[in-house]
């Protein structure tokens, strides 16, 4: 069964692109527009993977991942930072804060799904048929 992925992003254009790419690849997605909503959605849906922006209103990604890591039901959920913070050291800061991975923005639509799939267990990767010739 393909992974269920929670996207936590406050920028509508980024959210729409990520959601579109994942759904076209066979994944079920859920969305939240800030960290507080992300926590509630994660608790309600129990996603296989969370893609989380770092700079958001209400609760940022850093506070959200800390809360997820303290939740007994969600502490082992894979959480990936997707962020425009791409200065040297930003990746290390995100990993130290509790994220399992880091993807810089802007995302590349050609490689994004493959990058996300590298964080999924093989059995939760979407099965896509080969292109027709």
C-alpha cells in the first residue's frame, strides 16, 4: 500500500505543487498550513511520512517536530524538512532539531518524488506502471 503523506506548508503554491506531484505518483496526501494544524492532522491520520516547512505562522517546523518526537504514537514517524533555508549548516540544524531529512526549496519537480521515496520503506512506495510506448 502506498504511503500516506502529510504536507505541512503555509505557501499555497508550494503546497499545491508538492500535493500534485505526490498524488500523481500514487500517494495519499493530507495537508496542514501551520505546525499546530500539522500536529492535529498527524494525530488524526497517523501518516507514514511528514513533509514540513520550517518557517510557518502559529507554530514553525522546529517546534512541530519537537512535539511530534514527544508524542508516543508519532515519535518514530519520518519527518522531512522542506525549506528555503539553504545556507551552509541549515541541514545540520534541521537534523539536530529532530528531522530525519532535509530537502531544499525550490523543489525540482523532475526529482522530487524520488527524493521523497528515498525516505520511505520500500513496501510503502507507490507502484507505478511503466510508460506505454
